[in-house]
């Protein structure tokens, strides 16, 4: 793995972070949704990590593939780091929740119900968070190639995913993914966990330089941040 170089925006118990979490959570309709959002934003290091990346990147719109309830877009909007946003997800329940929650924002965020096999025309930054492993192995490289094609010349492709490894973090994360599917939170179960070598090969074949770093950040789960850029 490469040496970690991401510099996250401050998080955790910082007063502004708590205010952001509370503001985003309050926009959701149901108590379970609000509780999930507060916990997710408080405990998942991916949001400040991506904010840190985009704070130092060119101001470009973001395509969020597999956006779920749109937490990344809403978090970046609260941080003043969005310059256009389109979130897509195959689950209409989550798109509906995202639209409802973001309706009152002064900055328009756009949402589209659709699958990863038909990405819209787009140029900017692209995010793929926790979604590659829901695709079969044969579909992952084509998606990465399609995402790379939608990068602006100075755009970033940011991926957070489980990577296949022979360790306890990987096995624990597989168990969590099984429970998410069994409870109905995820409609599709995991199909193929890529290795770091698989991701690197696919991204380099698409013409991107690649950096891979762990994103455990005090959690017990297998989590890696993969950043691709041209040149």
C-alpha cells in the first residue's frame, strides 16, 4: 500500500462538525434515518477524508455514484466544497430520502435514480463509495473505466471500498455486509470484493495514477481510500 497522504478536515468532537451532523440529520423524515445519519457522520472517516482531498483540488462538480441518501453531497455542501453535484443510486427509497433532506438547501443538489451500468454524461470529480463490491467481478473494471472517462483533466476519482485481504478486518467487514443485506438495508448483496492489485490494474489501464491508503481511522473495519488522477 502507498504511504497515507490524505489530510482530513477536522472532525470528531469539533463544535462545527457536531453542528453539521445535527443539521444534516434534522432534515430527514424519520427518527431511524436521523439516528443513522448522526452515527454515520460521526463515526465514518470517509467524509472528512474526501473533504480534505477536494479542499486542495480544482473546483469541479462531483458525480457521486451509489450515493445512497446523499450524505457525502450534503456534508461537502456544509463544508463549502461543492461546485455542482449529481448523486445517482439504484435504490429509489434512498434517492427519495436524499431529495427530501436536501430540498431546503440554498445550494441545489441533483439526484438521479439509476444503475452503475449507465453513468450520465459528466465532467468533474467522481466518487464511488462502498459500492464496487456489489457488482460482479466482470462489471467492476468497465465501471472504473467509465468513471475515469468522466473525470475533468484535473479531476479526482475517489473510491472507498473493502479490499480482499487475509485478515480479521476483512472477515469482520464481510460479516457486516451480510447483515446489511439480510436486514434489507442493502437490496443487493456483496458479489466480489476486489483486491488492491485488481483496482490498481483497472485504474492504471484507464490512464490514471493511483494512490491507495488505509482508512480504518480507529474502526475495526476493512476500509481503504483509493485516489486516481490523470498524469
